[in-house]
């Protein structure tokens, strides 16, 4: 179009030149021709510059358009895997920041925005500053008064799929609502209102404390003064379990427990309410409730999960209980003599029952052990091993006594009620258990002998012969010189034995000649008795009667050595 326009102008000029006539001078024509050529050249240059500018502008626009499309495609793909950094204020997510700005990454931008919002929202002011948007060349700033809350760039707008101004308006609305909410919770008005409620709650709680104290004081006064005629001694089968004084003490103690319980309940209700008034202390309310509720909830959930194993344990305990009851009935029948088993003594019944019972309980524990709560934990196993080690190291003597007690039970060297001599100790057996044996000596003293020592000492049972029908033999030795006739000494000894009421008449007492020494003969008087529990009385009576007989017959039972020395003089 430009070339055609030039041709037209040229033709017009030529026509003009022709119309002017051929009369003009040659230099004028040449001058006009040069001027025309310069104009044409300038117009060609301008055309080239315009074409170049047009080409450059089109290329830039195309490149910008292509670049924006590619950038948007990359951002869309990144948005699927990059959630952005959330702006969270007191648990509420307000918006997301994706891009960096001015050397700050998204995380630092979010921290800065949150800090400014909390500072403005929690300020002690009656009202907050208005919010507006300030547009600059590269960013749109969301401002609250003179404070810049958020700077929105073109890249932020591209991440959110909207224009910069639209994104700034959206974020301004969101932040305005959040600042108003924070100011309503933390502002000066909220603080004054909360302080009023806190004072009111404290006053009410103090009044409840006073009422609780007066109520409990009134109850204690009634217990001390007016309840005497209403209380009666608690008597069960003739035994006074609780008298009036003891009952009053119990009631007074219960009033103190009631007072403490009421105070604790009131504090458990009032303290969470007091802490929940102010947002700064509201988290303590949740913690206090969790301190009580969490253990109860965990216990309830643990019981629900443990219920199947608990049923198994209960069934095993139920079966073991009735098995032991059946065994107890059988061994009670054996112990009472109603059930007799050849070769099995009655006194074996109870020890055998306890041994079998221990084995059954131990087997039950082995079965139940895997179902106990926490049995698989390392702490449980460690404590079990530690307790077992302590038991094994510290109970060596105890286990020895236990094994000795079982051996003594089935050896039957003595029974309860027998008069025995164990080592240097003599007395009646009054108790025999798995670990020790207790004797009661002639002076009424209780002597405890470990079962482990009994197996290593000589044991004499004076009562065993009585159970076989002959009685136990008591004996005592006397010495006389050879000058005294044997028949005389023997007759005197038998006469003294016959006077003893605690000796049996049948079999008759008898005398043994146990030794012929250098200066004397040793005589031993023997007699039968069934009073084995009174052996000291038997010996005392026997010796007394023999001395009386000797004195009646003027026979002096002085030591033979002493008599010999008198004869030599």
C-alpha cells in the first residue's frame, strides 16, 4: 500500500511538471527531482522503521503470551504437588502462600503475616484500624492502617489463578474477618468482660466453700450431740464389733471425707470455667480435663480390648476353684477318717492337699500368664526376672525349711501332741507347719525349731510307744557300793517305783544292772507310763518316792567314791 501511494504521488508530480510546461528551466526540474527523491527515501526509512517496530511488537506480544501460557501450565502442574504454606491463626487456616517475594520464601512470608495479624488482633484497643489496598507498580499491598499485612505480586496472582487486584481483595476480606475475631476475643473490652466474670466466679466459689464448711460443721455437731440416742452397738453373734464411740468416730471421719470430696468436685468444675474465660488460659482447661478424662478413657478402652482375655482368665479361675474344692472335700474326708486309703495316713491329708493345690495354682498361672495385660512388654519381663532372682537368692533357707517340712510330714517322726526331744530341746509338739516346728517345754516356754535343723539332729519321740499300747519307758540310774546287797537295792527301787501313781502297774517296773565299776554297782530302775506330756512330773515323783524308801530303810545313797574315801581314812 505504501509503494502504490508513492507511485501516485510521483505521477501527480510528473503531471504537475507537465502542466507547468516544458518552459521551466532544467535546474528547477533537477532541484525538484532531488527533493522528491529525498522525500521518497525518508518515507522508505520510516516505512522500514515502522515495519521493524511492528515486527518487534508482534514478536514480544507473542513471546509474552507464550511465556505466560507456559508459566501457567508449569504452575498448574506444580500446584498439584506443592500445597503451599498455610497461614494458620489459632488453628484456623486462612490462606496459602506459594511464591517468594523480595528475597523471602513462602515460609518466612507466612510467619511475618501471622505475627502482624496477631499483633494487631490482640492489641488492647477499643477499635481496629480500617483496611485498604495500596497499588504499586509491582505489588498490591493489603494494609491495616499504616501496617502492610500482605504484599500480593503478579506471581501470587498467577499461583491463585486470578488477577493481582482480585487476589488482594480476597485476602483483605479474609484477614479483616480474622482480625475482628481476634480483637473480639483479646481486645480491651473482652479483657474487662472476662475480668468481671472471673471475679464473679471466684466470689461464688468462696461462697460455696463457706457453705460446704458450715454444712460439714453442722453434721459434726449433730453427730457429737444429737445422734447418741439413735446409735446402738453393732453386735454380731455376741461380739461387740463397734460400740457407739467407735461409730461416732467413723461418722466424723466420713464427714471429713465428704468435705474434701465436695471441695475437690467444686474445684474441678470452677477451675476449668475460670481458665476458659480468657483465651490465653483456655488451653489449661483442656489440659485439666484431659488429665482426668484421658486416664479414664484409656482404662475403659483397655478394659474393652482386654475383655476376651479376661473372660478366658475368669473361666480358668472358675474351673480351678471347683477342682480345688473337690480335692479339699476328698482330703477332709481322709483327715476326718471317713475315707480310708491303705498306706495313706490321716495326718498326710492336709499337707498333700496343700501341695497339690500349689501345683494346680502354679499350672494355672502358667496358662494365664500370656493373657495378662502387659505380659509381652519388656518391663514386665524384666520385673519378673528381677523378682525371681531375688526370691531364689533370698529364700535359700526358706526353701530348705519347706523341703524339710515336707520330708518330716511324710516321715512322720512325731505328730502334734507328742512329747519329743529334738537335740537339746524337749517338749510337747504344739505346731508343725511347712517351715518350723514349735515345742512347749516343761516350764511353758515356746521353743521354735526350724525344720531344716530337725533332719540334722537326733529326735526322740516319747509318745510313739504310747500309741502302740505299751507306754513309754522312764528310767533313772543309781549307784551303790558292793557292800550293799544287790537284792536289797533292787527291792527298794521297785518299791519306790510302785508308789509312783504316774507309772503303769502293768507292765511292772523292772531293774537293770547297767555297769560294774571299780567301787560300785550301777542300777537302773525302769517303768512304763502313758503320761508322756508330764514326763518331768513322772521323773520327779519317781525320784521322790525312791529317796523316801531309802530313808525309811536307813540306806544312804551317797556317792560310792565319797564312801570309799571315808573307809580309807
